[in-house]
């Protein structure tokens, strides 16, 4: 069988640049795919964000490309670098240089940046004479490439055989505000399509309309997306595409996330040495200025401060259980109102520490030293924090939705022997508070708690199984075409 060529487009990829879970996925899946016995030729395409230029990689210029725009062509400069054995192509140009952050918060600006990037990445493949079998795009940022491919491939022999896969990491981010950018780069609105009218000019819906296959990052979310509560208004449209829609659970980068040799942890440990993590807890309590006491359950939250994540439920829930013994650490950054609420809780109580920044190293120490990680998401396509938590013996307590429901087995009477965490149903503070109460009860019996931790540590969250599924999907796409 010939080795497949996969053009992998993403807005972020760890360790080069990461904002959230998409960065984790784009930073690990391509490498795992390349390592499979069939060794597909996966190449990653990223915008050349200004901070990347300061990193110590050798960036080799490979091409200059003119991207048509209504105000005149814009020059894209492409660079190549092999990083951790993976070929990376970087696209530079005025729209990318103009915005130093991955996401500026202004979708008009980001729409220009990502549409420019998406079109330039396709053109680059052509210049390289590297015909991708699969264009694999992620989320709204690179969905314009999928739409453009669909528009050009009937008349462009180069892309005639290229099939597309669009992975949805976060459905409600449709790319509102980017409509004008698509138009300016010559990508028309859809017309009389199965999409709702209001979505016919938006990048993610257009990508979902044009993609040969669609997937999302857990089976649970693939089902939820078809319902009004989770479908972001696209549920009826998505139901028309159900035979092309699947869910593939994200894996974890087990090298980055390995408590046995994680350099960010003061003490390393594994399934047989969980008790050693108590020293990490002690040092974490000390670092955070919390009372140093191994018996006090240390609750953690590491999150984007976003309504999606149910961050607003936490302060209220913790106030509801103020009569119980616990401590809490909150690490996150994002929405100023949610940040304020977390800061307020810290001011109210010496047993809460709120750190409002993005700090990878501290995140590792929190996973390695806290007892319970709170993940009260309103929706969660996959979620990585629960998997990282389990791998680090930091037991997850999460809302029963999407990928959280698919990866955590709830602790309750009868099933406690294979449980790995705590799940609760309703997105409100009292349900969260009740679940924390349940968890604290179990924590008070250290034998039962160790069981939970051990089972979590033994879960297999490796990428291999999921990467095999992606490969099967790629094969399916190319095979379907050859029929
Ligand atoms: P999402 O992609 O929706 O933000 P995920 O759970 O898939 O959520 O991934 C979040 C990733 O970002 C995890 O690796 C988590 O540890 C990390 N993370 C989130 N907030 C912070 C922060 N403030 N500092 C360090 N790491 C963070």
C-alpha cells in the first residue's frame, strides 16, 4: 500500500505554540501517525507567528506565494523546519505578522490571518509538487482551506484526488466576524445549501458543508452535536451529514505527561509509588502559601476562564461547602468577569489560591500534587485535563458530558471497584457542590482513594489507538474516492 500524504493544518501546535487542547492534539497526533507501521507522510502547516521566529529552530525559506485579495495580492513567505522528526511548514506574511497572538480576540483580524494562511498552505503544496491525499484541517481557523479545496478541485488537476477531513475541536466557535475576510479572499458565501442562511458565510459551517468527512474528538460529543443543546444551531444541518460524521477520542502525549519522569515535578512517581506524590503536595501547599497538611484535600482547577468550562460554578459551589475541610488552587486565564470571580474567592478565603496566568510548569506541579481536579464544563468535546489528572493521580470530578463522560467512570455504590473519578449531571453550583461532598467522603478513606488514583494511573490514554482510527478514516476517504 502506498504511503498516504497528509497535509495537517492547525492554528497551534505544542511545543511550538499552544493555547489549549488543539495545541496538544496538533503537537502529538502527527508524530504518532508518522510512527505507525504504515508511516504516512504527515506534514504540519502552521502560521509563522512572530514569537516562533525567536525559537531556536533552523527555518529554511522555501517559497514566496502571491495570495489573491480584493485589494491586491498579498505575499506569503513559506519556511520549512524539521522539528522532533516532523516536517513543519510555516506561512508568514503581513496578516500573520500583524497579530502576535494565536487568537487576537478579534475575529475580523483572525479571519484575515487564518484565511490567508489556509489559502497559502494549499498553494504551497502545489509549489512543492507535494500532492496531498488528505487535507486534514482543524476548527474554524483552517476550515477555509477545506472550502477552497472543494471549490477548486473540479477544475484543478493537482487537487483532483485530494480528499478532506475537518476535525471539530470546539463547535460553537464558528468564526463569527470572519465572513468579510472570506469574501475579501474570494471565497463566496454558500447559496441554497443545507446550512441555515445565517451560517452560509461563516468559515466553520462552510468547512463542514464542503468536507468529505467530519469528525470530532469524542463519540459522546459526536452524538451531542446533533442535538439543539450542543449543536450551536447547526444540529439540523449536521444530521444531514451524519453518515460522514464520527468521533475519535483524543489521546495524550505520554512523553509530555508522564509523572514517572516529568522534570517539572519535584518528586517523580508511578502506579507502584503513588504515596511518593505526597511530597509534591507538601511542596505545592508551601509554594502556594496554603496550610501544609497532607490530610486536607487539595482541590484544583486548571482551565481557560470561559463560560464553556463552567468556571462560574466553582466559587458558588465552594462557598456551599465552606463547612467542610478542603483547600483549593485555581489556575486559569481568560474572561475578565470569570477571572474577577476567582480572584474574589481568593480574597475571601486564605484556603483558596487563584493564579490568573498561563503557566505550564505550575500546571504540571498542580496535577502532580493536588488531590482532585474540578472540570465542571457545560460542554466538552474531549477534554484533556481529566486524562492528565488521572495519569497524575489527581482524581477528576467532572460534569457528565462529551469526552468527560466517555473517559471517566463515576464512583458510586456498586461500581466503585472500576471507577476513576466523579461525574455529576446538571450544570449548576449545587450539583457541583454535591459531587465535591461525595468526593471528600471518599477522600476521608485513604484506602478507597488510593484505589481511585491507581486505576486512573493505569488507564491507557495513548494516542496509538486513536491514530489508527484516523489512519482508517484517511484510508476510507481515499478508498471511497477510488471506487
Ligand atoms: P481546551 O482545549 O478547551 O482549552 P482541554 O482540556 O482540551 O481544553 O486542554 C486544556 C489544556 O491546556 C490542558 O493541557 C491544560 O493543562 C492546559 N491549560 C489550561 N489552562 C492553563 C493555564 N492557565 N496554565 C497552564 N496550562 C493550562
